[in-house]
């Protein structure tokens, strides 16, 4: 199947990798060659790691990267795509602009998907009205090449046929799909993001350090990763965007972002991807530095 992934950032590259390693023809698309180079570097690094672990051969990696993965800055490469998924910035107008362009480019049979973590699937579908029945949400989780869950989210317009196609496709990728009807934050983020926000509040109130908050939740609530490490992994710009969507869509004050989250985003302390969040890392996407808990004065 011919798959186009729009957005070569951390999530987009890893989603492209998932399709690539399951024998689909993949084109990774972004607005700049440097973004594409970064995406390919992430994929190559992951595949070479599998080679070192003897889970993939070097010959297989060379074949995948050389013959089955393409990159482009031209949206028109989607003119023969069977499945298109957008993984661009969490901005509704940017997403709708892309979808309206792709509506003119893609063949009638193409299934359109969004990896959005909180924005309205129904609103996106409405931007391509004559094929809104072929639009669906496929929300992968970070890191997409490892995490099994995908929220397959129906817009109001999504047909049963499109839903089944997407659900079966995710299963074929060795993912665990869950069926979701659209609602702010879907399932996981509707629960997880407010929990992170509450953990931020506990820290801001001086009750415990980031490390101790996470240790408490790991050993008292059975979490594999504590809420603040998880927040650093997701990225605080993403966390803030989801919180703002939940608050705006529901009007419920329990979803109001904590002021400390806003300040961290303004400071550029976005978590692992910038090397600093509630914990410190040895560079962007680096390993955690022991004892590097955030201190707010």
C-alpha cells in the first residue's frame, strides 16, 4: 500500500517507520529538506539499533531506506496515495489547509487520517465535505515505533467502511487499536493530561520534588513511568495545547492548565526534546541526568 505521512518530526518519522517496517511504500513529506533529513535520521537510528540487537539485518535496513522510503517537500506526491496521515503541528487551521490541498490531489479512494492528540476529528472532516466519510483519527503514542496503542477515532461523518479499514490497518501494523467516538482528548489524554496537570500543581505547591512525585505514583499507583517523566516525554508544548483544548471544549475548570506549565512552555523548557523539563537531560532527546530535578525559585 502507498502511504504518505505529512510531518517529519519525532512522531511523524516514527509513524512512517511503523508503516515502512510492515512492508508499505512510504513517502515522508514536510515543508523543508532539513526537517526531512532529521526524520530520516531518526528512522535510520532506530533501524540500526534493531540491527545491533540482531532483530533486523543490515541488508533489510538498506533495502527499506533505499527502496521503500521516499521523501519530498511537494504535496503532489500524494497523488497516488492509498492512505494519508497528517502529523503536523497541533494547529487546526494548518491541518485544514493541508487537508483541503490533499483533497484536490489524492484519488477518490484515499483514506485520510489525523494523528491529532486532542483536536476535533469532526471539524477536520468537515473541511473536505465531499469525502468526509473517508476521514478518521489514528492517534499513535510516543514513541510510535514501540508503543502498541492507537486510538482509532470516528468523526461524526466517518463511514463504517473507513473505520473498519483503519482499525484493520492498525491491527496489521501489530498495534492494539481501540474504537473511540470523538470527544475532547479522546480516551487516554482525557485521563492522563489532567493527572499530569495535577502533578504539576503538587510540585508547584511545594508538597514534593518531581522525583518523589513520580516515585509515589509508580509505587503507590502502579505506574510504569511517573506523571512528570511522562509529561517530559510527551513535551510540555503538546501538554499545554491538549489542556487548552480540553478546557475550551468543555468549559470545565478542572481542565485549566496550571500556570507553571504555561511558564515552562514560555521558557522553552519542553521536556526531553529540549533537554530540560521537570528533569534535566544531556541534550535534546538525551538521557536523564541523575539529580537533575527542576527547581523553581
